[in-house]
DNA sequence: CGCCAATATAACCGATTGTTATGAAAATCG
DNA sequence: CGATTTTCATAACAATCGGTTATATTGGCG
């Protein structure tokens, strides 16, 4: 026999409250409504749910058993209301983000942790990828946000993007690299050392190629590639290799004393770090709040870099 | 925001089934019905529950979260239906029984275990008491069944009773008792030994008194009283004491080789073991089935006793 | 015995739920 | 690429349900 879920919930409220009147109040209903519900239920079941002629109201064993089930429904219902409410204000939910590996590892992971200080009930699901993967994932609604460098001109699709950081690459090396001893290292010096290549498909790899070509290099000594950021860092700690990295990534790792930037200016890529999302995406307040957090974190980072550069003498 | 539980359940069905049509079928509803439900839900929430323009239907994160809650409701609902169905046929439920200690310990406990071989989902709640307690408990709907000796004439109340065993007491003693050596022990011999008294308030105690009085005893040596059946048995194992007990109780303990009955006939009490219940009690099929089980168990026991007595020579 | 509180009943109305019929959009397939 | 088929959305309508207020009954208690 199918029982109306609402009826079970009312029964649960009455049993828990110990009376029809109180139970009705608990649900914000009138007493007759609940009273009738109980009558109907008893009628349909053909079994009494309460011991007759007894006040305080005493449920029969069957009544008690059914009330238990109603109780779990009531709990589920309240939780559902909570999820909705939480979703509305971005307090709960899941944010699925994708991004390029270096930025995610060096910067975003920490920002996620920070974000969850104020949003402990928001879960973050992270994936890695480059622009084309991320765009596809966004369109397939597999992620809510993408964080990656994009060509500034690129536009016109059904993706909305907000620039959060202008592109700026540096040549990175281990903190004991011999080139750091030189007063004024020249671009040509770079060709004397082995290179670590950023992961295939990454914009950084294109930047690396074009930079080296602009320095007149015909051939590059690639000694290592394909590693994650942590691999690259550990590699560079012991090898006198060079690589190209986003400025902020190197900056954010400055306290590790593992890698640093060479004081050589290289061309800015025509590219900016941006947050992408579908323009027609379903509202996802938690994702919006997370995006805001990332933006403001980068804003702070930018100020920090500015102050840092005023106190430290960088290249030229 | 309050959400209609039914809507959540429909949502859950659709998400689980992977489509509106299949979800509707799962619930035995028409497709337009649940389609409209989903529209209403999205309208009220102001949030989409499914990613538009995509088939197979893909829920949004919010939709998935809400569907989870709906799923637990659906499960609870099914369980509730099961409870009702089980209750109807006596397959599930709680049976609250009360009875006199000796019968419960010696006979009923084993019958309960046996009963639950065929009714594993029926829980038995047992309490102890004598007739007046049990009657009160029945009237207060604290127990569903009482199993106790009652005076045969007693009637007329709002209790229904079914006799399951005529009253028959024996004098019990330890298996090493000296009186067992005697060819034909006489009632007068009984006065030479110390006695264990049944618990105060028990019918057995009254039987003991009247029996001893009928033997011309002016005073009885009570050495021990108040113990449960197990206490009495253990006491009698080592003391040459006597006590009075229902015949079936001693009989059911025959394999323990701890106590036995003296071959002395004593008066039958004007009393019978019966199952009592309220005539106006709520239907409790599980209790009914248990009562049937107890009755048939006693029936079997009676036959067993009869066969036993034909092979063993009892007193006189 | 009579009052008070709690529950049951009655009468009414609007919202909701179900139905069938049908249109629109998407996927499938030749 | 167009036809077909499947699936979802919409429309219109009937019936029931679930809510309300007003009122009668009932059980508990001084």
C-alpha cells in the first residue's frame, strides 16, 4: 500500500510533539487539518495509529513505526530546504573548476583553501587542462569555471571571460644557478644551459619557443618536460636548467627558496589569465563567490608584487 | 523555502531513471504529470534543475543534490509501505508480552526463540508480573498479551482469555533429594524439610499455603524466597529443600537433571494458564500469530507429557 | 459535577494532481 | 541531409486533496 509522504510527516510531527495540536503547530498547520489526515490514514490502513481514549496521545506500535519513517522524511525535507537556501546564497554546493596545471598548483589550490575558510560547505572539484580542453568542458557543462591564460583577442564564443592578470613570463632557474652570479646576464647566455619545457600543449611552451627564436636560437636543448610544477621545481633545485614560467607562479614560490627569476626581461605574451564561464550557465552562486574570491586574491597579489618590486631591485 | 516532498520524490525518480518518461513510469505516473512538476519546481526555486537542451537529461548540481534528498524520502516511503504490509500479515512489528516469571523463564523464552525462526522481524518485548499487574498493563496498553494463571471463574472484564493449560502443581526437589529414595513418600514427610517459597504475590505461593494447611501443617519452614526460577533451581541443587511448581515447568526442565517432581499427588488448583488480551485492542497480527504459536507449543507439550507419563511410572 | 483543554467533525474553497491530446525539439538512421 | 521516432513541454479539464474557520465532543481534572 502506497502512503502519502505528507501524511507520514504529519504523523511523525504529532508523535514527536505528543499531541495533534502541538504537532500541527510544529508544521505550521491548523489542528483540524492534521486531525483529518490522521483519520484518513487510519481509515486507509484499516489500523489505528493511536490508542483511543487516552490523552496524552499514545501511538500504537504501528503508529510509532510509521512515525519513524515519517521522521526521516521530515529530516530529508529540512535538509533539502537547507540545500536550496544554501545554494541561493552560495553557502553550499559544488564548484567544478578546471585550469592549467601550474596556476592551479601554485596559486589556486591555496586560494581554494582560503575560500573554504568562509565557505566550509562548498566542495571544490578540480581538473586540469588547457584552453581547448577547458572550453570543451565548459560547453559540456563538466566544469563551472575555467582558469587559464587566453589570447586577449579571442572572443565571440558563448563564453564569458574576466581578465584577472596580464600575461607576464619570466625565465626561472634554481636559486643556485650560475647565471644569477652575473651582473647583467644577456639573452644569449640563456642558450648555454639546458631547458625544461613546460607541458606539451601549454601556452607556456609556445612562449618558450617564440622567445628562444627571438633570441636567435636555432635549436633548444630540452632536457626535461612533462612534469607537474612540483616535478619541475624539484628538478631545477639540482640541475642548472632554465625554464619559462608565469611571473606570479615564481613569485608565489619565493618563500620556498627553491626557484627564482632571472633578471632578464622577455616579451610579454599577448595573453592574460582569465576566468571563463558559460554565459548561459545555470546560476551557481557558490561558483560566483569563488570566482570573486579568486579575482580579489589576484588583486591582492598584484599589489603585493608592486610593493615587492619597489623594494627589491629587479633586472635592468 | 519549503519544498513539497512529493516533488522531490519525482525529481529523484527522474534523475535516477535518466529521463522524464522513465521516471514517470517508475512512479506509475503519466509523463506530463512529472514534467509539469519539474517545471513548477524550477519556477518556484528560480533555479534550473536540469541542463537545458541536452538529452540524456543531465541534472544541475542543485538538481542532483535535491534528488539525493528525494531519494532518501523515496526509500523511507517504500520502507513505510513495507512496514504496513508486514504488520498486516504479522510479519513485522513488536509484540509486548507480560507473564509470570517461572512460566516465562522455563517455557515462553524458548517458544519466543522458536517463533522467531519463522518471524525474524518480529521483536518481542517481555515484562514480568502477576495477574493484577498484567491486567493493569493490558488495560493501559503497555502489553499486547499476558500469559499467566488465572482463576477459571474469573471473567466479565474487558479482557479476553484463552485457556492453554489446566493448572497442575507438583512438589519439586533436587534430583538427589532423600525423599526420592522412599518407596511411597507421604504428605506428612514434606513437613520435615525446609521450603523454598515462590515469589510473593504469585499464585503458587497461595497454592503452597493451602496445600501445606491441608496436610495439617501449622507452620512452614520458609528458608528461601524471592528468587527467579534460575535462582531456585540452583538453590535446590545443593539444598534438600522442597518447593511447589507448575508441572510443565518441572517437566520442561527434566533434561537439566537438576530438579524433579516428587511422586506425591497434590490438589489441582482451580486455575489455568491462559493468554489474555484486551477485547478492544488494536489489531496486532504479529501478536495474534505469537499467541497461536504459544498455544500450539503448549498443545505439543501436553501430548509430549502424555506420552511421557505412559512410559514412566509416576506416583501411586 | 462542571469547567477547560484537546480532539473530532462539518462546510467550504482554492490549489494541486492526475488525466488525455497535441505540439515542439532532439536524436537517430537511412 | 531529411525523414522518422523518441522525448519533453504545453494545454485543457475533472477530481481530489489539503487547507481554512466554525463548532461539536470528549476526556481530564479540580
